């Protein structure tokens, strides 16, 4: 097997990605935008959570979203219901977004005077972890239906994220979800990681999430003007 | 970005994988083993479904399982409760199993006179699709909590599988799962694909699945002796 050569080429790709992400971060800074990315398995509820977030932020902030997907534009259509500008990145067979895809998307599409740009990655708990997208905050979402052991089984995606969001809290009882066990497993992988529990359906936990976003925005603005 | 070079190296890796898978298929034939692989997102219930399958087959068949995982041996420990021989393949940061990993595992571990070998892939709805593991039947599992649109969003993994298994049927009502819509989406991607609906928890649908396995076993035996 030619794995070693593949590993070498991958290293090169990742290095170029880091350079591109650094450039993106500079552009976001110049434009005064706070950027949040979301990773998770397929079906963890990224789109529902993001739709709710966009809807709740809109009265007071200018927001937009980029959405990565292999094949369809379903997610972009769902997010567009929030009235926020949304652009889809169709990745074909590529299992993750990279910084160059984000750059290509915003070169021709970036609404003026944005406060927040959200980037929803392809549903995949493995491959997106390696690719810096120039974001300020990376969320890893985990639904209560997936099982408490996932942080131990997919440690890299938790390690490389900033905040863990436990979604579909409304189903916690039906699946006998053990939240303290799940949080313990998250903290084995990344001690001190901040964990939020939400339900986009019932709205539970969304206020705490919006507060976190406000603090992040204030930090970004202080850094940008500093 | 050096994507074109990466694509070229990947093609080479896949070609070598196909050769290795062909060799595996010959070895499975010589040993008279029927091989079934399972792919799905993290948390779709592969391990619960497989544990139940191993337990139900054991009275009449010799069965064993290989389990791919990035980091932990949790799944192997769960499957071992079925009393079947189980071997873990720890993939590190690799997001899928390939034929060489399967070959390396069975070179030093393959119980005598097996009827069925199950191979549980890493939880990932994208990358495992490209890698032939020498199996006779590939299952793609999708839990009712993940949403009816997943076949359209991850078409390649459905295209490259033989049978779709809708899992966690006991939660269908709680999540308002629309089974006919999901089946329609599966058949848009792969017309005529066989779909089974199961709950490893309640046992619903497991008999139909075991019947399918019996037919597969009979086909394999006919082919092997032919």
C-alpha cells in the first residue's frame, strides 16, 4: 500500500490549508466578521440548530451562513427559511470543507457589513478535524441519540473544537441519555471543554448559547479594534 | 492546493485496495466464510445491531466479528458480550477500514470453520464507501433519528451498499420519522435497494434480517461448492 506517500501528500495539503486559513482569518478581521464553524456526524442536528441560531440573531445582528454538503442543497434551502443569506458549497465526494473552498465561496459571495458568518461542515466526525477554516470558534455537535461514548471514540474532533453542543435534548429521556457520563467523556478528551445542552425544537438552552455568541462577538470586536 | 496530486495518489491507493480485496474474497471462499460489512454514521446503532445479530446466530452458526474504531476498544468489549470471537482494528486517525487492514487482522486471527464474519467499519457516512473489503454483503445503517434526507445527502455510501437497514425503530414515533419518505429517498439513489426496518432494542425486524442472512449463506455455499 502507498500509505506513506499518501501521508506525505496529506501533510502538504494541510500545510497549504493552514496558510489559506491564516489568510482567511486576516480577511475576516479586516471585514469585522466573527466566524463560527459547526462539525458533527450526519443527522446530529447542525442545520436545525443553525436555523434557530440565525433566526434568533437576526433582529439584532447581520448574519450569514456557508453550508458544505456532498450532493444536495437541502440544508441551504432549510437555512434560507431564516431569511439570512446562505451559500451552499457542494463538495462532491470530498468528505470535509477546507480553507480553499471557503475562500472560493466568499470571493464571489460575502454580504456587506456582517457581524457573524457561520460555516456548517459536511457531516463527518473524522476528517473535518484536520482543516482550519479560519474560524474563531469551532463547535462540535453531538446529539443525545448517538451515545455517550462518542467523545472517546472520536477524540480528535473533540480535541480540535472549542465548545461541545449536546443537541436534541428533548429526546434525552426517550433514549435514556446519561448527560453526566457524556460530559465526563468529553472532559477526558479535553479537560475543561465548555459544554452546552440544547434543543432546537423546544428552544431549551438556546439563550445560554446566544449569550456565549455575544461574548465572542465582544471579544472579536475588542481584538479587531485593538 | 495540491488536490490533483492527492487525487492521483488516492486512485493508486484504491487500485491497490481492489487487488487486496480480490485476494481476501478468494481467501474467504477457500475458508467457506460468508462476510458481511456494516457502514453508517457514528451512533447509528451498528454495534447494538451487530451484538443482537451475533447473539441470535450463535446457537446455529459459527460467527465472529472485526470492528474498526479510531481510538477505543469499547465496541469490541460490547460485542464480546455475545460470546462470539471479536477482534478490534484500531485505525488511529484513519477514517475508514481498507482491505489491507482486514488482511492484517485475519492473518493472525481467524477462528476455524466460521460460517459468518462481520466487519463493522468506522462510523463515517463518506469515506468507507470507496474501499472494497472483500465482503459479500455491505449494509448501510441509518437510524430514524438522523433524518429522512440522508440518502440524498450521502448518495455514494448508499450506492455502494447492498441493503439499507433503518435502525432504532422504537424511536420512530418520538422523532416523527417518515419511513415512506426515507425509502423513497433511498430508491432515488439506488432504485430497488432492499430496505429493512429494525430495532435491536425491541427485536422488531430482526427475524426478517436473519432470514436474509440464511439466504445469503445458502447462496455463498452454492457458489463455493459450484
